[in-house]
C-alpha cells in the first residue's frame, strides 16, 4: 500500500525549500510587515465574518499581537484586524527585491518541481490543447510559473499589482503582465485562470471569485491554491507556521468555507485535494525552533512517507481547487 502511495508522490528538496534558519528568517520577514503597517496607516477592526457575516467566532492563536479568529458558523479563519491600506505591508522599493530573492534564486527548481505539476493538473481538466489555451496567472510575481507555461506552449499572460514587479516580469518574459485589480481587467476572457497563494491576501475573496466567473470563458477552469486551516501543519505548529502572516494573509480557509464562496460566485468545484510541506515545516520547526535534532532527523529520514500520508488524508497545508464556469 505504501508503494502505491509513494508512486505518485513528488518529493521536496529540503535544501531548496526549508534550509537551516528558514523558520527564523520567515519570522523576521513577517514581523517586518506587521511593523510596517503599525508605522504607517495602521489597522481596521473586523467585527464579523467577512463572508457569512456571523458574529460568532473564536480565537485560534495570535502572532505579533495580532489575533487569528475562526467563524463558528462557516469555518472561515480571518484576521481580527486588516491593514487599513494594503500597500503599507511591503513598500514598492522593497517588494521587487524581496520577490526576486524568494523566487528567482531557485527558479529552475520551482519550474521543474512545481510548474510541471501545476500544468499537468490544467491539462487534465482543460478541454483545449496548450496552444489553443489562453491562460492568465493572477498574482504572477516574478513569473516562474508563467515561464514554464510559455515553454509548454500555452498562450499565457500575467496579472501583478506591484507595478515594478509587473514591469520586471513583463520584460523578463517578453509577455503582457497586467497591473490592475482583476475586476478592472478589460479585454478577452480566458480558458484558464490560476491563483496560486493569492486569495488569502485579498480583502474581498467573494469579489475575486465573482471576477473569475466573469473573466472565464464558459467551460473554462480556474486552478486555485491556498493554505489549509485544517492542516496538520497548522494544528501542530500554530502561530509559528510560516503561513501565519498577520499583515499579509487576511484569510485562512477550510475546504467548506472556500467551497461556499466558489459556489456563490456561480462556479462549480471539479476537483479538490491537499498537498503540502507539513513534514518539511515540522523538520524546520524542530530543528530551528525547538532545538530537537533527533526529532528533526527522524522526520527527515521519513519525510516522503509521512507527507504522502498527510496529503492523502486531506490534511496537508495547501488546498488545491479546480473549479469551472459551467457551459450554461
């Protein structure tokens, strides 16, 4: 049984994705974003669930004095406070260098390990060949996924709200990178829209999914990745998880809460699964935070088997939704 489980499992290169010192480096970056908001325009309190409007909620944990809450009706996790002005989180002059440092340094590994995996999902559910597919990558960043899509024959373009980053990626890849909110994007519709680690950053996820519906051709698909609040990683690491980012991640979705938003927008869920780096995160946690090298070593020795089991249980720290706009 384990052999069958591992047959389709794609390992993670720990040196690339969770190097020594990863946890503390991420904590420093996350705190700097919170501090930036504190020093600029500050925060606005969120009094009820932004999606179902319920006042029933509980505190899950806090990080850098910012509370992460969960709606007791729809299950959505959300920050008790949002930045008043989202651009305060990372300044224009810091954003491009931070993205280059995080994603360009290992772009070849990301393309090979993650880019091909994502394209294979698209090919499985899309009704068109790559050459016939008009693809939009929302929140494309430095464009490493777009680069792989272009090399695979897709007619691809990006959307990135950071102007300097959008210009950089457009020039680097020689393609169009839009620099406006999705709902303001004009022109043709798309056969495929991708949102990789985007929807947790936006203040109105329902509006984003409604825009996805309007920008998709009938029968088109959206591939959406976002952290999973019900994951093993969140359960064990809690506020020390690198995915708990009080100024940046405004929402923490469960399968149920995000499916409700998708369905209300008129979209249909075609496929759901979880895959992640819970065990790599635990390796870094016990190695860097806890000073427990024997635990970290055991986890590292068994990382593939353990993560494959977590993935299969739907408790991995990233959810993958494939959704479509119905033909009628």
